[in-house]
C-alpha cells in the first residue's frame, strides 16, 4: 500500500509525462529514464542524455499483460513463451517479442521486435495506472556505464536534464530485469535478484 507522499510524487511524475516530459523513476533494481512510449521527441531526448545509439531500442513497461499483448504480435509466439510470460508477469522479466508494424520506430530501434515488461513493483504499477499509455523504461546511466541505484548520484548527474525525478527508492533487486527472447525462449540477460 502506497503512502500519500508516494502517491503525490507519482501524480507529479505522471503529469510531467503527460506534458511530454522525460522523468527518472525507481524500478525493481535501478533507476530508469521514462517517457510515454509514443512520444518520439521524448525518446530522442532520452537517447541523447544517455548517449545511446537509436538502433538499440528501448524497453517498454506496461500496466498489465493485455497492454503488452496490444503492442506485440502475440499470434506469432510459441505456447512455451506464453506460458513463461504468464508465470513471470507481473515481475522483473523483459521479453523481446515480435512487434506490430505500426509500433516499429525509434522505440524499437527500427526493428521488428519490441522489449516489453509488466512490472509488479507497486511504485511502477501505480505510475503506469496514472498514464494514458505504456512507458519507456531504460536504465539511468551513460551508455556503456553501470546503471545507477543511488538516488543522490542520479540527482547529481541528471537532475538538470530531465523534467522530474521521483525521489523514492528502487524495489531492492541487485540489478536490471532479466531479458528473454520470446521466440526462442533463450535468456539474453540474467537479471538482479
């Protein structure tokens, strides 16, 4: 159950996102840059801040499995992947799935796949519930450097470059989410625990 202070922070963050802004929010293990997933100008800002190549694509977080399925081509997924997703979502697990053609662009690195996660972390879940669509969520760091888990470091390095920083702690996992290939079932990145 979230406190009034936590809800107030998340309401402010959602307002910044709806205005087209870029925020930093706590995730399961590290802080993440976020914007609305359809806002290409905000996605460009995130890529610029991180110094990240556009071709790499970004993770999208969704409020529920249904929202994630709306972004993917679920009909192409093997039954094993669907079963694994049902077991692991909501949770700190990202799946790289075939993407609907109309969603391919800067968000996906112009690829035919999209990286999706349905978080269980109450702070992220509440933030998503306050937003009109799924959000980009990519670790707060300069490309090639370690993701940041310390709020003071986040504020010192990035406060002047974003519209709002949610001043709340991460969930406590040791690192970013696991990443699974939705077509092959292969584990692409072992997540924090």
